[in-house]
């Protein structure tokens, strides 16, 4: 595995050209939302046939994850609107939610449903091959 994969944006087509036939992409979304993390996770669970989310916390943010055979979702809610933007280059400023979708491809209507669930505009700001790719 090449070291630069974890920090570079690579399209699915480019990954296939490089011989990564079963590539899983981590697609990063960010938003500013007043929605409660538990409610967001329940709505995503229902929308994408996921098992119940598991929850944990760290310092000033809470996060949850769930996965099925088609995808893995990691949803993080920070207490403020400055923390998330420090985690990855290209993340928009002033957001308190980050959602990471790990899948072979983005499910139809995913970004739209995420906007509905969070009740706000969602920005897709990066896609990188998953560490497991």
C-alpha cells in the first residue's frame, strides 16, 4: 500500500487504473447542524438499513458508527464549530458535524438524505481510498 493514499484524493476511476479493483472509498461530508447525534443516527439507520449505531465520545466531540455489507458510516458531532475543520485539509470552516461514508460507491440519494437528516446544507469535501482498500 502506498503511503500517500491516506492523505490524497483519488478518484474511483484512477484507483481502478492502479489495479485496486475492489476499492472502498472514504467520502467525507461536513455540516453545521443543531440536530442531536442520536436522532441523526436513527434516521440514517432507517434510511440505509443499518444495524443500531454504537456511540462513544472523546474530549469535545461524540461519535457513532454502524455498518452493513454495503457501507460503513461514522458520524461525529463536535461541541463547537471549529474542531472538525482542524481534522482534515479541505474541510469547510464553521461546521460541527462530520460524516464519513466508506463504500464502493455512494448510495443513490445519500447526500440528499444526509441534508434532510441534518436539516442543513452538507458539503462533500474529500474522497480517499479506505485504509482497507
